[in-house]
C-alpha cells in the first residue's frame, strides 16, 4: 500500500509496504523502506524512519518517534510519546535457536509513556520501561526500569533520574528537584519519583 494523496489522514512513502488490514492514525508519517505488517496498530502523529519494521501484534501509541533501522516485533507495546533511537533493538525470545520454533513464546515488552531509548540500545524482551525513563545509547536493558530512571551500561545500571523534558534531576536534602526547562518539581521518596505539579 502506498498513500501519497495529500488528502489522506496519514502519509506512506512509495517505497514503504503497509500490509492490509492497516490501523494507522491521522498525521502519521511512514518513510522509506518501512514494512508494516497486517493488523499492526500505529497511533496518530507517529513518525517511522527509514527501514523500520512493525510486527502484526505491535502496538504504537500516539506521537511515537521511531528512528532508522528499528524492528518493533510482535508483543511490543510503545505508549504515547515514546522515542526509539537509531538502530536500537527489541528482542522477542529469551533463548532463540534457529532450529527451534518459538513464535508462541514471545515475551511482552512495554515502554511506558514518554520514555526514550538511545541509539544502539538493546531491550531484552519481557521487561517494562517506566514512564519518562531515559535509556542511554548502547545500553542493554535486562530487567524492569523504574519511571524517570536514567539507565546506562551493559547491563543497564541506574545512575540517576530525569525529568519529563529529559534533564537530569538533582534532588535536595528534602528529596525535591526542579526541572528548569519544564518548571515541574519532583519528589524522590522510597526509591520512586513523582511529579508534584
């Protein structure tokens, strides 16, 4: 399917393949050499960069940004406002073998609202990345990630917290931090961050 009609609610580049039936939201842009499998769900105002693959049971929320060379396999859920950096990787099976069929063993991976995944990071299947978490470039995530956590390394280790706007949060003695860009204040208590305003 190609959809280059200016009146269409979404755009598909002529080199892309969108298999029917499709479920694509208004304002979404699907660029060069993308392949969207039948029944995949893609929300409104998303952008899929060059050479992206979206599986039939993948589910993308609204305003999701997927950079070049990313495969979003079956049972991956990206909530609203998620960012996937260039060439980052989602896996789908814990113990793959070329000679063993394990398509019924895919593990669900969830990336919560507003989270960002850096270039060349790997997200091992079966894990959840919390809201507004930030996964650094090249990081390998092997377990669940808390909301607002800043994760780097192989395997991923938490080195701090970030705001909605993606800035590192520095908490005072009372466990309060403020993001200068967004103006939001945050509370750190019992290893969890929450927005105060």
